[in-house]
């Protein structure tokens, strides 16, 4: 219950931030700035935790450009090792494009963020002394996360891109993903 209430508050805060960033901005009454560029992507890959347990990763993210190089990117990931070891991860990120040519075929970027991870898990601890039945212990918990890394968007068409990414951090020691994304609107 506490996690769901906390997650609702996070989602509301991210929604307010995204709304503020996507809303048209006015420099002067007569001069309107171009709306920010928005990208959506699907994420596939693998993540390892400190105990060297590999988790398959699938998720999605939306990147909203605040300036030509700087953007915010909330993401959701589902991580699975087994039926008894699954994680849900939400993390707002900030990203910075190192290459300024927005019409080029390659854009290298740095990305970092802080978020929350909810682990769902059960572990067989021992057999009951009297009944012989296995005793299962709930190992679920919620914790904070932080990651930083680099990636490269390789544009296949003017708007469709593939993006390998490498991140390191806390509560996922290493994450390697390949993203497939699409740019909504113009790329300038």
C-alpha cells in the first residue's frame, strides 16, 4: 500500500513536470518558440545485480527535449529472473546530447537518474519441522535506485532509431540495453 501511494505521487509529479515542459513557451507575446521534440522508445536488454544474477529487461520511456541538447526521460522497466524474482522499476532521467547536429545519423548522449525499484520475491527457506512442508519467505522490498551511463542513437530513417545503452549504478549494478525509438515531430 505504501509503495502504491508513493508511486502515485511520483507519477503525478512526473506528469506535472512533463506537462510544464511540453506546454508551449512564449518568449514574448508575438514570438512563440518551437515546441520541444518528443521521442518514445521500447527497451530490451539485461541487468545484473551485485550478486551476479542476470535479469531480462523490458520497458519503455518517453524523452522530452527541454533545450536542443538537454532532455528529461521518465522510464518504466520490468526485470525478471524467475517466477520468484521479479522487479518493477520507475526512474526519471536527465539526458544530454553531446552531438549538436540534430539531423545527423548518430547522436551520442549521457544519461543519469534516480528512481525507485520494487522487488517481488519469495525464497524457500526450510521445511517445517512438524509437517515437512516447505516454508516460503516473502523477500519483497522497495528501495531507491540511481544509474548513469552513455548511449548512442543510430537513426535508421529520419525518425526511427536504434540505441544501444550502457549504465552502471545502485540496485542494478550494470544494465545493457538496446532501445528502439521514434521521434514524434521534426528533428530540428
